[in-house]
C-alpha cells in the first residue's frame, strides 16, 4: 500500500493527507467534546489550507 501511495501524483498525496487530518480532527471532537481547543485547531487548519 505504501509503494502505491508514493507512486500517486503529489497533489493526490496532499489531498489524502488533508482528508486524514480533517477526519482525525472530526473524530477527536466527538471523543473529547469538552476540549474547545479542537475547534480552534480545526479553524486554523482550514485557514492554513485556504491560504497556503
């Protein structure tokens, strides 16, 4: 699987990584609902994805 992932175009690799990070943030919000820093991290992540 790793070799297949490394053979994909760079833009696809970035998209998969971005999806995984977003999924981890989404799942962690339900695991730790009282921890408000997850929302802040998610907002900063979206802003960074938009501008970089």
